[in-house]
C-alpha cells in the first residue's frame, strides 16, 4: 500500500513536470522573433530610434513579438536589405529611400534638390508621395511602416556664395546623378568623390565645394579644409522601415496593432531627433570656426529655379505617379 501511494505521488510529480514542460514549449512557440538588418551603426540617430521602436513593440506585445536589431550592415549590407526582406530572408529592415530610385523614380522624390527645402515642406512632400511609395512597395510584397529624414543638405565652400553665378567653374563634389546634374545647372564642374575621400579631395584641390548635411560636414571635420556652410536645406533624404507583408499578416491582430502604433511613435520621434541632430551638428561647425550663412534671397530664388528644372526632369522619369505626387504636394 505504501509502495502504491509512492507511485501515485511520483506519477503526480511526473505529470506536473510534463505539464510545465509543455507550457514552456507553448510559450516558446508563441514568441515570434524578427531579425532586423539596418545599415548604420548604434550611435546613429536612425538606429537609436529603431532600437526604441523594437523595445516598444516588445512592451506592447508583452514579449510575444521580439525584434532583434542587427546594425551597421552586420546581417545584410545596405544594398542587400530590401531584397532580403522581399524574399523573406529577414522580415523587417531599413534602407535609404532614394536607394530604390533606380527601380522606380517615385523613390527619388525626396532627393530632388530645392523641391522641399525645410522640415515642414519635406513632411508635406512625404505625405504626398506616401500613397505611391506604399503602392510600389505593395507590388513587391512589402509594407511601409515609417520614414525619418536625415538632416537637410547645405552648400559648403571656401568662400561665401551669394548667387548661383558664384558657383560657376567651381569643382563641385558629386556622388550621384542628382548632385552631378545640380552642379551642371549651377555652372560648376562635377567631380565624383566619396565621403571618406572628402578631406583629401579638398586639400589637394580636386574639389572646392560640396553639398551635404551638417552631420557629414562635422564628421568630415570640414573646418580643416573650407570656411563656409550655406544653410540651403536643399533636400531632406529619408530612411524608411518596411516589413515583409507575409510576416506582418502572420501576426495576431493585437500584434499588428502594436507594430503600427510603435511605428507611428517612431516616425514622430525620428523627425524630432533629426531636427536635434541638425542643430547639434550645425553648432559643431560653428564651434570649429565654420561661418554658417543663411542664403541670400537672390541665391534662394536662383536655387529654386534649378529645383524647378530638376523637378520637371524627375516628373518625366516618374510619369503619372510623379505628376500626381507634385500636384498633391503643391496644392
């Protein structure tokens, strides 16, 4: 009888252990993990914003959806991220929007110079372009979650530029088709130079002017080789975070809602962080002796004319979708 009671107790313990094990397996199965490749390092404000987004998703879902951020191209390099997400190799990722402009001109609208030269105008342009962006991404099984701009682009030179004619003949750093075209329209001489080569290119006279953000100027220690920064806010290129539609659709309704809420928060927070970045990096330029110039009315007017030309050229590439975006933006 004692032996029988012992077996009963042992059976109870075994059953309890089995139940606990089963519960553990169920809990593990209930947790969804998303690996998220991003192009930039942990100190970059875009990456920091994404980390906060991931944390908010985990919190809002009580840990049922966990996003593991793989920064600095450690999982997939920048050029590979979009296709990795499209193919389902990663469920979610971040890219510079204009990187996709070679696939469709719609993705290049935020890099048309002097079309939307301020944060407010850049936001309005984003709202105008968003439906077309969502449609193009949707055709590839992708869903846009949010987008955040980099600091606006300004003109750096070894002298003050008060009118476009002052740029005539200057060797002007170009790094893509748009900056090359901008240099041509301004009468400058476009010269291909990548970011790491900027200091050497200036010191050896290969270039005399460039257009880039306060961040790149500060990181390149522009004060070592030039004197003036013109706050033209030429364009505000954006990064976007997007998800594989199949991965998103596989979530529960509560998880989907959590992701969308966290994305809306990340977008708002990211735009503010970009403004803070702009201000702090511009201050770094000033502290190191760069003269920050607010563009003259003549320069603004002439740069706007270049913007009109480049907008028309962009629209010709983007077709009906481009015309609709510009129409929505200007009204």
